[in-house]
């Protein structure tokens, strides 16, 4: 099977985007994993664009391990930009598993996406038992074997735990990340973020993404981090989340709705033979 696809990224968080609106390109789980594999094409997530007669399109996300994901902030922003170029308009509405998301193209390759309200109830994260979601009192250990207790859990279309630490480099996220992701406490697994508050307008993060591993950026993690910082009294309504290759701006309105804004890459068309 051979077909065309698109390759895009948001701050290095990269995607293979397959348009199923005209051609029904159906892939098995093994084929999805092969496309995501860095030894083949490689990406953090694979995205399908599907036809929807009422809004611009539906989108489905698959992690690099082949698992389905109900939300992907940077992926949504990338597809919104791709379709805005195709349709010649600067507002795009995309249907996802976690609801319809509205995106606006604000400037050349700067896209704002409204993620909606965060959820913080234990059964909405979800957790297997009722615990304090603002401070889970979850233990992580740094590189000097010093214990750190904390963790704020937030669902922004997918589950996240955010640890506010003094130095994100003090921890081995490649070890901590998969341990927390697969902890029985999280029945739908969990994304893991280490966050350092520089000031209320600037938070530096490192992210282990559920089903994808260490990632250069993660849009929903940016939203979860900002919301976790707000409910912990560390920021007001707006902050910038810094990743390895740049920043996303996150705004939380009075109704607790979250929106994020940042750059997307050029659109590269690729041929896939699988």
C-alpha cells in the first residue's frame, strides 16, 4: 500500500497526518506503530482526518505505541493550520473524542486552540480511588535519592500529573515517567510533567507523554501545567510554558476554559509505502 500523508510539528512535537476524507486509508495497529517508529518515518502521534458534514473535520490520534489518544493539543493546532490553508479560512472546528475544538490562525503559522475546561475530580482524571487531586502526595525520587512528594492531577481531554520541582533536570524522567504512566492508580494511564516555576509568567517543563515517551513538547501538558499552577496559586490567568524548542502561551478564562497559542511548522507532504 502506498499513499500520501503530511508531516508537521508543534515545537518539535511531531505528527504524521493522514487524510481519510476522500480515500479510505485503513491501517492496522502494527502499521500505525511502524509509521511512528523513528527507524521508518517517525512521529510522536499519527493523526487521521475524517469527514464530518457539520464541522470542518473530525480527527483521531494514535500514540507511537499504537494506543488511541482522546486529545492532542499540538496535533489539533497542526491540523487546524493544514485545513485553514486548504479551505482559505482562519477559524477551524475539529471534532475529537473529547469534544469539538475551535482553533484560530492568528498570524503566519501561529495557532490558538480552545481546549475547554479542565477536570479535577478524582473520577474524571480518572483515578482508581478518591484522593486529593491538588496534592496527590505521590513520591518521586531525584538523582540524589532525595524524596519529593506532590503531584497535581488534571484531565484536559487526557490525564496528566504535574510535579512542581526546583530543578527539572534533577530527575530522571525516562525512569520516573513510565513508572507513573503505568501505575495502577491511573486506569487510563497518565502523562507526567516536571515543572519549574521561573515566575508567574514563565514555567519550564519536561514531559513524559503517555504512549509516546519523552517528547520535545506536548500541548495538553502545557494546558495541564498552567491549570495546575493556577489552582496551586502559582500563577494568575496567563503564563508561558517553555519546552526544549520554544514556548506555548496558555490562558485560563473566568469560566476555567483553557486556550493555548503557539507556532506550527511548515506542511511537508510525504509518500508512505507500507
